[in-house]
């Protein structure tokens, strides 16, 4: 018997049920929730797609995804048979309005079978251009007017720019209320990202120094060692600034910079995040080149293997100006952060896969110590590693053993795996899917939050689009990006912080 509350009865429709996201992420996450007794006692998962599948073939397809991608690969033990009894497949053309009657029929059948009206969740794991049409057709179903029980989940990217995001919000708002719309960003489901709030607001040690009086600057890095992985068509219309900075990185920045909430109510948390976005200093277009750097990788080598340049990738224009690297310096104009630069960077084919947040504290006065001790003196630093390592590192000065007063920096490290290694850390999608079933929108973006994030990056996007780069490609694979990014941060007498592998 489980000792935690389980969500109410739910029917989950996954548009794109035969697609890659469901195969790699969604079904493995739902299966893990089932193994941990977090799925509702009564549930039905219906994959929706155009591909022709028998139920048995569909089950085998999903089971193969679990075998390859789940964190619980070896824990079937007959559980799959019980889980798959609640999984079906609906082959339908999402563009055909008459086909949507099968959705209503399935909900009615389950309601009659279970004796209770279930939550109805529509997960749109489809290409962004298909979202408006599917949402419009769903909106015509009577069950979508049920604000308490019907929800729609939208994957990123949410819009291509500020206007398209606003248009999509307006369209969704005509058919669903804001509390029914779950805009999902899987980064916010990661344990280490959620732990930022615990670190800040549950510890008297950190919050008093979490401000401009003690912090010199902040760095956020989200670097990848891979290239396009067959997604050239998508990435060519996106780029690093759109794909990472506008959503993932700005959401992390909000968690780092937000004020303390008075409760964990979903809207209270999201209000505090929107306040951060609204306080980010807007870019004057003539200043963009001083505060934002773009890059694109050339052909080169990684671990002895040749790497094609971005412009040589399948689906990419040979003269493409799409950014595969972006670095930006932000300022937040409020009482807490006035004057503290926040440097963010992201890119593909960089030297190391890592997502880190580093808070560099102001240097402490060291006049009382011998001059030679200053040779190894380093400011205090707090680093939160989100992936691939999950840890929190605090750097401080300590006396080196010996007869003289020699100092050197040392680290205290809290490692999630070492501390909680005997427990299964849920994947991000597990956390977020459970929240959807429970109706908890804390980790999901609200309409005003999405549009505020677009407002932050639009001056950069518009400037870059109006001024084609003259130096692309400008960094090699397995490097840390273009030299201009190093020069940008060096102008402030700082350098990028790279943790050892």
C-alpha cells in the first residue's frame, strides 16, 4: 500500500503518441510513476497518431522505449502487463474534426466504467505548427469547458517570437481558461532546479547574502557537446537564443533571482518569477553588440572524430546565419540585484556538457594576512550543478597545514547521488506529469511569463536578424565558443567559469 496521496482518476490523451517524445520521455515517465504508485488508481493513456498500430504492436513499441530510455530498465517484474492494460492507441487524423468524437466516446466509456468523472488531459507532443489547429478542434468538445477537470499541455517552443506567442496565448484563451493551460518546460522539473528554492529560502545561511551587497556577479551556463542530432530543419528556424535562452535559461534565472514567496501557491511563485522578467533591463538595439554575442560552429574534430560544420548539416542552409551559440549579459534593475551583471551562455558542440549556476561573491578584505597568502586567495563561490552532475559546491578559504599562515581555496560539496543514492530521483517529466494530473501549475509557465520572456530577447533577435553575421562560422567544435564571448566578459574584469570534467 502506498502512503502518499494519488491523483484522481485520469484519462491522458497524447497527441503524437507514435512520436519520439512519447517513446523516449512520456511513457517511460508514466511507467515510473506507475511503479512508484503515483499514478491514479483508475487511469487510461491513449496515444493518438496517424501511424497504423495494432494495440499489441503499440505496446511493444512503447515497451522498447522503456527498455532503452527509462531509469528503471530492469524493473518490469510483470508490472508492464498491469500498466499496459491501461494503454490504448487511437489512429486518427488530427486535422479531421469529425475524428475527435473518439475522444469524447472514450471519456464517456471510462466515466461509465469507473463511476466517476475523470480528469481529462490533452498532451500535445507534436510539432509547434500543429498546436493551434489541434487546440481549436479540442476546444469545440464540450468536455473542454470543464475548468476543474480538463487540462491541455503544450510543449516548447511556445511561439517563435513575441507576436506569435501572444497570438497563441490568445487562441488558447478562447477555448481554455488560464488554469487549464500547462506550458511545459522540462528544465523546471529537474530536481536540482527545484532545489534552488529550498537552498535559498529554507536556509538562514544563504538568503541574507543573496543580493548585490555580497554577490559580485552571476553566471549561468548550459553547454552541449552534441550538434543537431538530425534536427536541422527545426533548429534552422530556432537557434540557441530562441531554443535555450528565451525559455530554459531565463526560467533558471528567475529561480535564482526571485524574491521570497509568501506561500507555495502556484500563482504566488509565478508572480515572483514574472517580477524578475519585468525587471530585466531592456536592451537598446545600438547596445546589443556590447551585451550579446552569437556564434556558429565550424567543421572540426571531437575525440579524434570529424565533426561537420553547422552549415554542412542536413536540413541547414549552406549560408545559414542561425546561431548555435549565444552569450548575453543581463542586469536586473531592482533593489536586490541593481548593478550585478548576470552572464548567460549556451551552445552546441562545446567542450563540455554542463548546466551550472555560479554565484561569485565579492572578495573579502585580506589585509591582516601575509602578502604571500594573497597569491592563492580566491573569492567565495557557490556553484549549483544541474546536469550531468547534480551537486552544490561552496568554495571558501582555509589555512593550509603547516607552520605558516598560507591560505588556499577549498570546497564543500553536497552531491545528490551520494546523499540520496539509494532512492530513485524522478526524471523531470515524471514530476511534471504528476503535477498536471494533480492540477498543480507551480512549475508551469503562465501566459504573462512567456510573453515577458520574449520581450527580454526580442531586441537581440531583431538586431541579429537585421545585421547578418560577417564572421560565421566563428568557433570550433570542442571549444568554449567564440572569442567575442570571452572578450565581452573580460571587459568587466571577469572570465567564464568552467568546472573540471
